[in-house]
């Protein structure tokens, strides 16, 4: 009975319609190929995602890039040309050094003498601004450029319209004695150009920073510490954090070779911002990025920007 019912209700073959092929279970070749393509695509997308994630981690705007002497590895150091190019590159800060002429004018030059970087000779403090004016800055290869030794006023006029931080370092004379009244002159120019709020005034000498803070207690200041002081005082690198606190500095600037995770942690605990100098090699820049210092001063801001994903 059941067999007859099944036979009676089974659909009969209809003319003009082909019976479907009966295939063994399993994906067809075209379907298998499609799935392989999908898997490959997913793997590629995953790899791209990992790369993007890595680049996002590297692009850390918290680590600021300061063009050391305007980017001395790329352009004539401490020249208006260098500062213009650094601004065009998009650095976060301009770093430069200050000396004072015999007639009390502030000029931007690293050395206390003109001999190494310009066509002139002698100590900055022994010349008036007029006597210094004919000097021209030399390029890295020793060739003479058309760039004069800039005044602080000229550098601030260039930087003021830009959204850039300033790291002026107050230097001392060739014999190590300070320039009388230089701190007041620096503050006056920073105020006059409206950039005091984005400047961090640097010095290796704590006495310089104390004098400046006595004149302007709200100013940001950076104590600079190199190997020489650590060796002289037989101190561990993290002691530099305490030295910065003792002079009332908001920031600490150290030779990058002295900085490790312990130094950074000590600075963070003390509420001191930490910058490093002068970081020009790729492996050193990467290490500073990993340590998450606040700023790197570099002669190669172009390299730092590329490595930091900017």
C-alpha cells in the first residue's frame, strides 16, 4: 500500500525537461575558486589593517619635533633661511641660541664667537650689531651664503604668525660669564612679539633660569643637562629631574644618550616635561618615540617627521 502510494504520488518525468544531474556532495570548482579569492582578500585586508594600526601608533603628535638651530643638518645653521624652511616643513618648535652684542642687541648664533659659522671672527660680545652686520653665515660645506647673522627680533617676527613653539637658549660669553641683563631683554622681546606663552627659555646654567623666573615667575623654563654635569657631580641621570625642580624649571632637556625609561618616569612623577637633544639618527629617534619623551631636538626634522608618521 505504501509503495503503491509513493509510486502514485511520485512526479512523472515530463517531456522536454531534463533530469537534474546528481553530483557527489562538495563544492563545485568555481565555488572553491571563489572562496579561495575571498580568503586571500581577507588576508590582504588584515595585513593592511595591521600596517595602518602600526602607522597610527607611530604617528604620535605628543612627541614634538623641534628644529635644532633651525635644522642644521639640512640648511645653514641658525639662519633665517633655515627657520623659514623649518616652518614650511611643519615642525612643532624652533630651537635656537642667543648671545648679546657689545651694544646690548640679541643675536641668534650658537657659538660665543663668530669664527666657526660665519665669515667674521671674534667674540659676539666684543662687537656692536653694526660691526657684526657684514658677517655672512657659512653652509655646512664651508661655502659662504647670503645669510646674515639674524637678530632675535627678526626670528620672532618670522615665527610670530606661525603656530610654532619657541625654544630660545640663553648662552654665556666665551669665558663662561653671563651677559648682564640678557634675561630681561629676552623677556621683553618675547612679550613685545606676543609669543611669551609659547616659548620655553632654556639654559644650562640654573642661575640664568632663576634670574629669569625672578622677573617672570609664570615663564616656562628648561634646565639643560649633559654628560659633563653628571660626570662632574657623579650623579645618576634621573638626578637631573631634581635639579630642574630646584631651580623651578617646568621642563628638563637632556642629552638623549642619558635618557631611559627610569628618567622619563621620574620626570612624569615630578610633573616635569622632558625634551632630548640632539637626536639625528633613525634608531635614536625611534627609541625616543618609544619612550614618549615630550620633544626631540634634531638637526634632521625631515627624518623625524617621516619616522613619527607626520
